[in-house]
C-alpha cells in the first residue's frame, strides 16, 4: 500500500468518524444507530456516554470485551441480524447497566455463560442452537422478563435453571425441529409463550398441550400436520384440568378436518376465552372427507352441543376450505349455535350463515370479507342481544332487505354494510330498521339519493361515502338524532341544507362535484361545528368568496384548510388555494358597483358644471363655434360684386351711453395692429347736409358689415333708428351674414319692447358676441370679432387711404 493510499484511507476514516459523531450529536447524544451500515466489526469510535446502541442488520461476526468495555452507560444493545457464531456473555462484564440485549437472527451455536445482572430482555431467538441455551447463570438474572430462545430439540431438563424466574414472555423458535420431550414446557413460569415452529415440518401437538398448561397467553405459529388422523396424538383427560391458557392464537394452521375438530372440541371445553385462528386451511384427503371424518362430523352435529364452556370470543381470519364435497350446513349450524359473545369469521369465502335456533348470546358478529348475500338472517328473531353486526365486503344488494334483516335485532346499535353492492330504488317496498340502530355504515356501495327514503329514524352516525348520491332530496323524513354525516366521494353539487338533520354536528362533503357551495348552508346548519369540504372542483367566483367569508365569520372548523381547498375553475386559477384567492368587494357586490358608478357620474357632472361656471367654458365654446362658422362662411361666399362700392369693413352703431366703451375699447382694439380694420362711425365720418338717419344709412351702405353694440340702453333708445334700415335692407334680415351683434351687457328679455320682433329672434338665436367681464377672455373676444369682420377691401380703396 503506497503512502498516498494510506493518507486517503486515513482521511476517509477521519471524515467518516467525524460525520458519524456529528450525526450522533445532532440526533441524540445517547443513541448510536449503526443499523444497516455494512459493518463487519463493532465500530471503535462509539461515544462513551452512549446508552442505546443499534448495530442490527450488519455483518458483524464477532466482538470482544474491548468493543463495549468503555460504554459503561450502555443500556440497550441491538445486535440482531448479524453473523455472530459464538456468544460470550463475559464481554458485558463492564456494562453493568445493560438491560436489553437483542442477539436474534444470528448464527449462534454456543454460549459462554455469565450473569448479566440487570438484564430484563434477552433475545437469542432464530439462532442455530441445538439444545436450549439456558445455563445456570440465567437463574440469577432476577430482572429477566423477556427471554427469546431457539433450539432444534427440547428436553425436560432444559428449563430447570429458570423455573423459579417469573417471566413475562418466552419466545421460542424451533427451526429444523427434531424432538420434544413431553412435559418440558410446563417447567416454565411465564405469562406469555410464543412458539414459532418449523414452517415445513409436521407439528408436534404436545407443544400445544403443554403450552396450554404453561401460560395464560399462548401463541403458536406454523401448525401443519399431513400425517394420517390415526397418528394424531390426542390429549389425555388429565391434561384438560391443568389448562392455564385463556387467550390462544394459532397462526398458519394447515390441518385435516378430523384433527381440526379434535382440537376444536379440546379448546372448546378448555378455559380458553379468546381464541384466534389466523390463516387456517382445512383439508381432506384428496379434497374429500374420509368416511371416518364424515361420521365424526355427523356425530358432532348430533351431539347438538349448545356450546357452553368459557369461550367468549372466537376469531377466524383467512380461512380456506380445501374439502369440496361435504354439506357445509353442518358447519354453519355449529357456528350459529355457539354460546359466545363475539364471533369473527373474516375472509373465509363464506356464502351463508344460519339463524340461531334459540335466543343467541351473540353481541358482536363480524363476517367481513365473505360471500354473504341478502338472504342472511331474514326473518331471524333470535339475535336479540346483537349490538354490532359487521358485514363489510360481502355481496349484499338490496338495502330494503338489509333493513328487514335488522328489524328484529332489538339491541343492534352498529351495522357496517360498507363495500357491498347495495342499491335502493324508490319503487321498492318500504324499509324497516331496528329502532335501536345508532351507527350505520353504508359507504362504498351503489346507493343514489333514494337512500334517504330508507334510513333508520334514530340514526346518529351515518356513513354514505363513495356512493352515487347526486343530491339530498327535500321533504324526506326528519333524522332528528343525526350528528355525523359522511357524504364524501359522491356526486353532490352543493352542500345540503339541515332542515331534515336538525342536530347535525359534523358533515363530510369531500371529493364531490361542488363548484360553488351555497352560503345558505350557514344559515340552515347552525349546529354543524365540523365541516369537511376539501377536494371539490371549486369555481373561484364571487359566490365562493361570499361562502368563505361566511365560513370565517361562523368560526366553525373547516377541516383540511387550507391545503385541501383549491380552485379548479376558471382555468387560470386552477391549483390556487382558496386562501390565496381574492376578489375585490366592488367586483362582487352589484349594488355597491351601481352606487359607485352613480356616485362617480355625479362627481363628474359636478366637476364639469363647476368648471363651466367657474371658467365659463360654455362661453369659450360658443365663441369658438362662432369663429369657425364665420370662417366657413367667409370661405363660401366671397362678395366680389360688392367690393367696388364698399369703403369700410364695418359700421358701428351704439347707444350714446355706451360711447365710452366704443371709443376706449372697441375702436382702439379693432383699428390697431396688422389686420387693421376700417370702421365707419357716423360721428366721425359724418357727411354734412344729411340727416342723421341718412348719414347712418350712408355709413351702413359703404360698410361691409354692421356692428351693433347691444345693451339695455341701446335697445331702449337706439333700436328704433335702425328699424327703417332693416325695412330697406331685407338682405340683412334674411341672412345675418353682415350683421354683427355685440352684447355689451345682458339684456333681460322683458326689457325688449314687444314690437322689436326681429331683435328678439336674433337674441333668441344667440347670434351675438358677448363682451366678457373677465380680462383674460377678452383676447379671444377680439380675435373672434376680427375674424368676423375680416374681409379684403378693394385695393384702390386701401391705396387711397394710405
Ligand atoms: C435505527 O435506524 C433504523 C432504520 O435505519 C430503525 O429501524 C431503528 O429503529 C433505529 N434504532 C433506534 C434504536 O432508534
Ligand atoms: C433494536 O432494538 C432497539 C431496542 O428495542 C429498537 O429500538 C430498534 O428498533 C431495534 N432495531 C431494529 C432495526 O429493529
Ligand atoms: C409430515 O410427515 C410426513 C411423513 O414423514 C411427510 O411426508 C410430510 O411431508 C410431513 N408434513 C409436513 C407439513 O412437513
Ligand atoms: C398462510 O398459510 C399458507 C399455507 O398454510 C402459507 O403459504 C401462507 O404464506 C400463509 N399466509 C400468511 C399471511 O401467513
Ligand atoms: C367483543 O367485541 C367488541 C367490539 O370489538 C369488544 O368491545 C368486546 O370487548 C369484545 N368482547 C369480548 C368478550 O371479546
Ligand atoms: C372485523 O374483523 C377483522 C378481522 O379480525 C378486523 O380486522 C376488523 O377490524 C373487524 N372489523 C370491525 C369493524 O371490528
Ligand atoms: C365505514 O367503512 C369504511 C370502509 O370500511 C371505513 O373507512 C369508515 O371509517 C367507516 N365509517 C365509520 C363511520 O366507521
């Protein structure tokens, strides 16, 4: 090995050790778990303070004193499933606290004995011992409670050193069994005895007889016997008096009918109270009962043993009958007449059971996982003490027949009919249940909503999960006592109301087809404290939001929240948990939405109105309208033919009282600037020798447009002057093209005398320009006025002027 390799290995060991130490410190400083770590020897780096050391499932073949001597606190050592061949108990000399030592499933052949004083649990089962490894020193381990042993043969002297120890459990594994000396086991002093016999050998029945004389609880695994019935060793009558066992379990039993009945009778008349047989195979020779066995069976029946004895409960699990030709009715008769409280026949392919002939003592019958049909216990009036009837996993079909089956079972409280083929159609005849029935399990059947027409009236707990129920019909008989209802795994589309279940406290609605649970539920089901509604295809909408809110308010428990509650629809929300799904109040509340919209509109109107009033927006609009109208007209009608006679852009007419404004505002503003406007003012451009009216008319005729400065003054005093003019010039009255009205001050309509019809019409049409009071608006006013007037006068005239 090169130096590099050594360094590498060293580093690796170092890291591994470090890692282990860290791991152990983190987990628990007193537990060292090296289970399944491919170890071939006990690790050297185990912390000194370790109390629990698990070295199971490794390949450790030996260990020495030095492996454990520093672990002075060690209490539990598990070395099971290793390859240890020799055990020297001296190794634990320094482990004074060792209480639990598991050395099962090794290859141990030999033990070197030493007292391990504190040991409570010592397991040496599933090893390769020939004789039982019980040495003298075991007798001084006074704390010993559990002793696991293995051997291929048992002799009477084997237990002599420990007869005085009061043990709790002795576990005995007898692989490759070669012999049992009767009366050996009886030397043991233990409450429980569990014997695992060799799986592939003929069972030694003395183990059963002696075991029953030894401990209260006896369990024997692997009882097979294919030898002929004649070789079967019957127990002595003396034996019956010595039986101590009250609870007996036989596992993996494979026997001929004859032997089974022998054992059956033996145990039946023994003090055994609880008898369990698991994985039982009945056999006959070549699938037939021998003549002997058949006679035995018949005599058995004739005995008419109305089974007495101490037996209280019999359990048969996984029974298989390999005898095909015999009348099974004999068997059913024997079972049905048993005078016991509890009978379980589970997974036995049993197609029928008879009604007991006289009032039966059965209180609990469990016939799960068989082939029973609707014919069971019909018109059977003898099962009056029966409290629980378990008929799970059978072949029942008619719910109404099941109800009639129970009708005479006066004490029946619990009926389990789950996993059958039950259905009920409304047309079927009515149902009649035992009045006492409080708990009914109808889950995993094929029932539809018509099941609600066939339910026991006093039911408290009802399980209807996994059926075909699409709704809970209204108007069914009230179930006053119902507290728990399970409707999971059906086809319901909504939560039911509680009008017919006034006492309901727990409701399971998981895995249905509920899109939107209606919020009425909380109103109707006030007493429900636990609701399970997860795993439904929820549609995340406003209604659902309302439901969740109500649920929160009601402060009842919503089981499985939040993981089990997810949106299924709409697509984009699929998989979102309901707790993360939010919709605004506004988008869900229509009234609120309408009110908000209305309010918004009102506010908008108010703002607009305010703006109009405050900034006089209407005025601007009107001005701009007029301006565009003027521009349009100017575009369309260009009055070429008039050009020659016109000298002025406009003639101004105004009341004497407004002359100040005209002279200070109007004229200066219009005549200044680039687009200089020529105005004809009758005072300024006065032609001597003509009357005022003539002058005015003259002025008007030379002007392209006429500007009237309107005000209450003007209307009252001046207007009449121009009536004449209007009379002459229909042109102006027909089109207001040449007429420009400036409203200097508002004219209340009543101020205008009635005869000024024309003026009223003009005013009504609002074809005037208003003189704005606010300075800021005046620029627009002037621009508008200019635009109205603007026209190119003939060139000659302009040249003249200049
Ligand atoms: C050690 O770990 C195994 C599984 O790796 C586990 O089964 C066993 O119970 C553990 N032992 C102890 C003493 O916790
Ligand atoms: C080893 O024995 C201990 C002590 O009873 C136990 O906790 C642990 O689970 C056993 N280990 C395995 C792998 O069974
Ligand atoms: C029982 O013994 C007979 C005869 O020795 C043998 O043929 C049979 O296989 C044995 N049965 C079992 C279950 O080992
Ligand atoms: C039941 O017994 C049969 C034969 O007797 C055996 O093959 C089978 O493994 C056993 N089943 C169980 C679950 O122990
Ligand atoms: C019968 O079975 C019921 C229900 O499992 C149980 O409560 C009762 O203790 C059993 N009685 C006997 C005698 O085993
Ligand atoms: C019926 O018996 C089987 C087998 O013993 C048992 O597993 C099951 O729990 C029993 N059922 C009830 C409801 O007691
Ligand atoms: C009804 O039976 C089913 C299936 O056997 C079981 O899962 C469920 O727990 C039972 N219900 C009640 C209320 O015992």
